C-alpha cells in the first residue's frame, strides 16, 4: 500500500500544497485513507485562479453514488495552516460522505464540518474572507 505522501503526490505537484494535503490525509482514520486509496473514482485537483485546469472532470462510474473528486483552490498554499487544514479536511469529509449528510435530511455542509472536526480540524472562527 502507498504511503499517504505517495498517494497525495500522485495528484498534487506543488510541494507546499502537497504537504498540507498529506498532513490532513495522514490524520484521517486508516479506514477512510484505505477507502480513498482503493477507489479509482477518487481524485484531487488543484484549481489555479485565473487558469483553466488540464484535468477532465468525469461522472463517477456506474453503480457509484456521489462525487469522489476533491477540488482545492491553489490559494490554500498561502492561507494560515489552521484554515487550509480545515478546508482540506472539510473537502475530504464531503468525499467520504459522497456529498451527502450522514443521515437523510442532514445538510451536507454541516455533516462535512462535523466530520472534519471529529478528525481534528475545527472550523476557524471567524472564517477569513476569501479573495
């Protein structure tokens, strides 16, 4: 099995972002790490502001429910560690939950925040203004 660093490096070339993402990935429960590593529909994409991405976003394979693609803004390389780690964990949580709540009727954003918190990445208060 690949290490978390090797797994993240397959998607992220930027050294600073790769370390931030790998730091969060290492803190996820081992079962969640394995789930992502074993899922061919899982992916991480970095969106560069003002530039088109070279990756193609594909619909999940038949029989799969919900997106497993995480798209992170390149500006996270310049944000505070606490904020960047929270956003990364929040997006991993969306992927783990397949962009749904944990139970019917739960807001997916609340569910992702709760799961990120359970993994050790609380939502900073107040959230910084993104520009």
